[in-house]
């Protein structure tokens, strides 16, 4: 459907999904998404798309995340930049993508929508999306408020949908890919695994911390405000949780600590691991080294093929 070699996706990651990483994912034969809102303006996004094209001749897409913001985002202008740049596949996430799906489909752009619940995935299918990426509770970012892990969520979504399902949340290995295929998915989406790659545009301290962390090294934040997020556990996330539990707490009590600009600048760029909020999933516990995107993709595919072959031998 998307012209790639392997059933592996690198979904949109704010501050990380730039041309350096996504071109490397594309060259490895997987499907990567530049993150539109990492770029400060629609014009900057168009330039980043052009830059990525200079770095790879393989297919890649753009993520457009639709969320409430303090400063209004010119979504229509970002959408126009994507279409006018000739992008053929978009990943939408966040709020209802109806307006954007209609515009993208009219322009011949395929759409993958990220959802955290089966009912949201079914709704996205009725809107005409081409595939759904279903996020289990293990994922980094916003897993929703219902805490359904992938082992249940993935087959539940596959059973209800007629379009391809991409399994997301907790994937970093060949065994995970084999399991996702067995559960009814057509591919896996990985974020944290690709952050711990040689090409990811983040400080080496971030990559090394992911390798050092285990599956317990994440924390749920913002649950009291109905906007649960899974982040890497550090001093800032601990303080956010503590403040959020105080009687009468509101988001403004943690806003400074939770600032995306702070996390991107102090952690992702400068490598001060306890000085900002940064996103990571439970898949940290499965990541044992920093590797190139080609090594990551080829290793996962090879391991998955071995496992699938071994299962076939057991059946025989």
C-alpha cells in the first residue's frame, strides 16, 4: 500500500521526526513520518520535506497531530504544505481528523490515523482512512484513559476493522513483530526504539538512558487532568505526579515543568536528563543498544522471520 519493503513504521515524534531520522528509516525499507509540528511554520515544513527528499529516494510521510494548544496552530496551512509538497501518505493523530481526512483524500493522499480505542478506530474507518495505527497502553505519548494493553487492543481492533491495522506500543524486537502479525496486525509502529538510533537527532545521553532504563522506567502523568501521558521517569515527572495529586490541583500547577519547549531544549538537545519531560514507552525494557536504523529494521525483520519459521516447524 505504501511502497515500503518491511512492515515497520516510525510514527511521528515531536522534536525527533526530522529529515535525519526519517530518511534513514526510509532507506532501511520502513515507513517513517516527518513530524509537521516539529517545524515552526508550514513554510519550514515544506523545506524539511524537500530536505528529506534530498537525503532519500524512498517513500516517507508526514505526521499531523491535532491537539488543543494555547497558541492556535494553522492546521489548514500545514495541511496545504503537505499536499503541495507531493506527500502521498499522512499519519493523523489526536483529535477527530475528519476535516483533514476529507482534504487529504481529495488530493489522493493516503491516511493512517492513530487511535487508542477500538471505537475511535472504527470511527476513523467510517471517515475513509486507509489504515489505523492502534496504540496500546504500553506506548509513549498519550495512551488514553482506558488502560487497554496491546495484547487485547490489537486483536480487538483487527476483528472490527476491514482496513489494515498497525500495532503500536511496546514494540522493539522481532518477537514483537511476529506477535503483532499473529494478533491480526499488518505492521508495527515503533517510536522509542527509533529514538535510540544512531540517526535520531537527540543528545547521546537520551539514547544511552533508553538503553540503561528497564520496563519500569516510565511514568503516567496528567491523569488527574484527563490527558494521560506516558513519559520517561525522572525528577521532573516525579514532581509533576506529586503536584498533580494535591487537592484542587490544576494543569497550571505543572505547566512550567511539562513545557514541551523545556523538554526538547534541556533534554533532547542538551542531554540534561532530569531537567525536562521527555517521552518514552515501556519498550525501553527491550532495547539493549543504540544502532543504526538499518541495523534496527534488518535485525527485527530477520528475528521475526526466524520466529515465524520456528513456529511453522513446531506445527510440522
